[in-house]
């Protein structure tokens, strides 16, 4: 789970475009991950920082449109 979230965030930071479904998936994985972390009284700041970036980009895409929306418009 951690690897998937960090990989998604890293690719997003590098400029890769994702559609809404891909964002939704990684956000669901993050929710499950947070539950596991909480159950085991752990922290993981690296994932939290990366997911803060993902959430920020997600909000931008909700406002401005996701990558596949541009393809459909053409």
C-alpha cells in the first residue's frame, strides 16, 4: 500500500496525468492505510506528506478538469 501511494505521488510530481478513477483508488488505499496505522499506533510522515500533495492535485483537477477530460474535448 505504501509503495503504491508513494509511487503515485512521485509520478504525479513528475508531471504524469491521472484520471479521476485513479485518484479515487489511491485515496481509498490511503484511507485503508490510515486505519492500519492507527490500529497499530504508528505514524508515517513520508506517506502523509506525499498524500497531502496528491489531495491538493486532486482538488485542482476537480476544479480544472482531469487529464482524460481534455482528450474527450478534442
